[in-house]
């Protein structure tokens, strides 16, 4: 039996990335994610990889672009203000179809905001945070184990679709320690050789170009349609969510990441009190589990959405099930304390009885 | 099994260490645990706090509003967190630093433990945390003292292993104190 | 009996495609492309080389060079090149950047890439203006130079001074080679060719960061005919941006 480790979420995502074959990391220090570069700067040299503490977030995302265009599995990590700086590079990566992993251990904003846990980067993450109307894959782990597992999944999805992938978490998931069962990475069978990547392999007459500039008549439109066709495929094939006690649920609670963990206890307490409540936890925030919301509200169930912000994912829930009664309860970034299961339970009771 | 405990004191009292230790020992016993250190604003003013949630199934919320148990090591922690302890729960109070006559809460179990004096008696004032942890596991039985010892070996860097006997002594002294207190 | 053979003295380097460029008449990007291509041919590295294109007139690098190219965001070519070089340490990697790209928006990236001593070659084309966007003031515009955003001429009191990148980068430990050249006379073209070749050799020998600043014309945005523009190099630019080797630590 593999030994269970006891590690922080931040360390777990770094461990998962290295296990997935990531050998290039570029980043810049920012709280509360600095455990990631600290761990990788220690471990990467042992694996023969490269760690660069870049001069800025802007430089690190562009180093990631260069490494990705060169065919490597590579990553960066940051927290909200730093992720804002990376948006330029993320847009270019999306435009030039460069895969890669971006970890956002979200903190509260806007501006310098604060360092406490927040989910206020949801819109930025899932709606295309930079210019140009693109999407990236967004995964929302809710445990230390998932931080590890989803680092691998993120690389696989990113490589499969040539779409950048983000792991969106916060200080709760990043700073929390839990048991972790490490396991060997196995690459999916369907991952193709990156024949588009620049490897300097000396084949004359087969120029490879990684670019996002399309000035020819109709070229850019075709390119954008191509990108959005990939998003449509992902919407069918790559949606992931967790359902807890949904079968007979009259009220469907929804939350992701840290908030989902708090909600899990609240839902258990509600069940103990005889309320028919379930939890639908989106794991892929993009592609969003629209169909799951349709399925689990088809008998007239109500939905209650918890977030650590003033209401963001709830908009995607409402778009998924426009005729469903969807309520929202959230905490503004910087509340200073986290919501508790008891607090969520009160909300559940109110909406359940309403 | 489903337990949670909130630990609070000032920085330097070793709160985060015993939080880690308890969660790790739980995992060594084959159960699940989350260790969540207070973060951000709550960290200000030199306070050290953490929440440990332990379960034989998967752990839900790592955040707890009304903990089943609280280990309160200094007056400020008492001030801030004592009232949050769940009705019917348990508070372990470091009576070396905290005065409490028991009138504030009658709906919970209390144990006053003179942890500073006990630590000095063993020979090192820094053992306050281990004494308190020993008392807590004796009361709650969430893990065995042996598992804590096992976990400590892994949590402490090799170069500090010479301090293991002293820490073991402190864990046992805390456990013994708790046994005596509830026996009488 | 004597036979007369015609010797071919001028041909297109293998590293360049047989296409017409989009550059304006009298623009010296074409000359500089040619010198870079000559260096790639000289070392026989065309098929191993990764070029990093920047934003500006030279963004279509991949349209002219028959090499693999990554297109970088504005100013970020040195960071993109760093990523590529770290993945492929044995492949030659170069960036080709203009003055707006390298000396304004990308100042941070170029300085830190040089300071890390990344084994890259950087070709920096300084024509004292933003060419592609239509002749706005650049960080390298000369004092008094009229541009579309300095209609009364660059006022050093409010716009600052022309920034001298070859000198600036020569002060960094990680820089192995820093030089400024021009392509306004045959002699200068030869010198520039040698400097570019040396900048690739510096990389191939693993000696560190190599930087070549090339003074160049932009007749269209300067509002000059090609000849007059070429004369401006010697008359106005070289006095402000003296040619020469600012650092050579490749011994």
C-alpha cells in the first residue's frame, strides 16, 4: 500500500504537476501560493527540470508560452493580482493554442485587496480573463488529494485540446493539510505527439510557426471558429462534477472548491435534520456542468448557490436552468472570517422551508 | 467517528505543531483529517490558531463555526473563542495563564490544566503544547498517545529527535492529568 | 585557351524564403534579415534555430525566414525565448525586436533576460520610431525629433532622453556581448554582419547573452526619401548612438 502523506494543498498541486511530467516552472512570489514555487524550486532540480523565478508575472507567463511552444509540459502559479498580470500571456496562449498549467490560489480583491480566501476570480477565469473572446479549461479541486490529481488532469486536458488549463483554488484548499495518496501518472492513450511544437529537429522545408496573428481575409474568423468548436467539444466530453445525495433532493445546493467543502458538512447536517438536500459540485468550471443542473432540477427542485464572492458562478447556474428558482448566498471578499457549515445550514433551512 | 477541535494561543506556544501532529496521527490510524491554520486577518496580532477535523469517512468542512472541543492556551484565545464551543462540548483551558471560575459556561465540560507549571516541572517551558494535546486525546480518544508519538517522530526533523523523550513525557503527563481530573 | 566563368557573387541565403517582403522602400529590415540569415547559413543552423518574433514591423519574421518561429506578445520576446531555450538548450534561439518592443514595453524582460545570462541572441533594430503603428515617438527618438506623438519634437524635459540599450545592457554581468552597429554604408554592413555572426557564435559557444543593436532607417515614418533617411543615420543617429563594442566577455 502506498504511504499516505500529510501535505498542504499547495504542495500537492506541485507534486501532481511534477508527477505528470512537468519539468519547467516559471513564477513570481505572491501570498498565498508561495509554497508552490518553494516546493518546486527544491524538487525540480532533482528531476533535471528548470525552475525560474521570473522578474514578473508577465515574464513568467511568457516563459510558459515559450516552453509550451517548444513542446514541453510547463506551468506557472500565482494569486489573483499576479493572475491579472498574466492575462495578456494567457490570451496569447489561447490564441496560439499553447497548452500549459496556470494555478491560481485566489485571494481577495479588487486591487491589492487582501490575502484571505476568495472566489472572486471566477468570472476572470471562466469567461476568458484577457482580450479576444476565448476560454481556458478551469478545474476547481476541493481537497488536497484533488489538487494532486487535477494537476495531472489539467495537463492531459490542456494537451488534448491545446487549450491552457487553470486550477482555481484559494487559501483554504492551498494552505489546508490533508492526507494524500500519491500515485503514478499514466498518460491517456489518446494524447497525440505534439507535432506542432517547435523542437528544432532539423527538418528542412517543414517550418513550424506558433502564432496568434491572422491578418489574411477570413483567417482570424476561421481561427476563432476553430477555437470555439474545441470548446463545444469539451462541453460535451469533458464536464466533471460531483453529486452528493441528489437523488431525492428537493433543494440542490451548489458550490465549488473551498465553499463546496463547507457546504458538504452543511448538507450532512441538513440531512440529519430530515431535510432532503443534495450538493452539486462543479469540478470543471469551464466547461460548466450545464446538463447536470438541468437533470437535477428537472422535477422542480430549487437551487441554492454558495460562493466566497458577491455572486458569480450563480449566473452560470441561472443560464443553465433559466426557469429554475436559483438563490444565492455569499460572502464578499475580505470578510475576515470564513463562512461556517452552521451558517450555510441556516441558509439551507431558510430556502428549504420557503 | 466525527470530531473537530479548535486550538488557539499566541505564536510560539506550538499550536500549529500540535495541530499538525493530531491530524497526522489521525491519518496514521487510517482515518481522515484536515488541518487548517487560520489565515489572513485572523493571523494578525501574533495569534496562532488552527482547526482539526477528523473522521472515519471523508472530511467535510475544514472550517468549523462551533467546535466540539477547544484548546485555549492564552487569555486572548479564551476571550475570542470560548463562547464558540458547541453546547455539550469540551474546553481545555490553560489555567497557568487564564482565570476562569466556570460561571461563563455551564453547558460544556471544562478542564483547567496548569500547563505552564507542568511544562516547567518536566524541564522545558516549551512543552505546554504537548501537555495540552496529551490531555485532549485522553479526553476525546480521537487517537492514541502512541500514534501521537509515532507522528511526532515524522513531524520533528531528525536533528531534534533527542527531544522526543521529553515530548513523550509531556504528552503522558497531560493524559495523566486528564485521567486524574475526571476520575475524581 | 581561356574560359571565362561567371562567378555568382550574390545569392539569397538558404535561411530566407524566396518571397518579397512587405517592408517599405528604403527600410533596412531587409538588410538586417539578410545578415541574420547569412549568420544562420554560415553556422549551418537554419534547421535547428528557433526565432522569436516580436510585435512591430518585423512580426512577420516567419514569412521571410525559413525557420521555426514563435510569435511573442509585445515586448515579451526575451521571456518567450527564455522558455524555448530552457526546453531546448542545444538549439540556437534568437529574438528580433524593434525599439518600441524592446526598449519601452519590454524593458523589464530584456534587462532580466540579459541579467540571467540566458544563452540567447537578440537582434535589436533601432529606428527611433514606432514603425508599424505609424511613426509615434519611441524611447529611442532623438531630442527634437518630430513624430506623430511629438509633433513639436521630442522635448527631453517632458519626454525624457533617447535610451541607449547597448550601453545599458553592457553593464550587466550576464551580458557576454553587446554591440551597436549600423547598415548605412558597405563598411558598416560588413561590420554589422560580423557582429551578428559573433552574437550567434557567443550563443553557440554557451558564453552567455549576446546583444546586437542595429541602427536602421524608417523612411516612411521619418518623412524622408530612402537616400536622405540613410544619410540621417550618420548625421543624427550615430552621434547620439555611437557605434562600437560595449562589452565583449567572450574571450
